[in-house]
């Protein structure tokens, strides 16, 4: 069962977990696709990592038994109003 949680505060935290069979193989910090045509898969996880890094965030992958999780943390930018409030 796919589960998604999003928590927004000073940063945006997203956690996605899903059932998986067997151990997830990681290469270069990313999970390796188990699909037959691997050349046409895996773009989503690379795009998530790219977007998180672009906005000074991070992505972590973890597996616990038959649950695979993706955790994404992206800091919220400081708006002009927040900057002014912080200076006062």
C-alpha cells in the first residue's frame, strides 16, 4: 500500500512509503530499477534528487523489511516579509 505524508513548517517534508519485495539495490545513492528495460526507468528518482538539491534540500532512501521509503526535505525560502520581521 502506498502511503504519502507531507508536513509543512519551516521546511517541506515529504515521506512516501510503499511495499517492496526483496532488498532494494542502491547505485550512486539511488535505487536501481528492477524492471527489465532499465534504460527507460529510474528518471523519477533522479528528478526528485535534482529538484531537492536545486532548492537546497535533501533526499534519503531507506528500507525496513518490506517497506521502502523516500524522504524529501526542502527548506522554505525566506520571503521579504519574513526578512523584514527578522531584522526588527
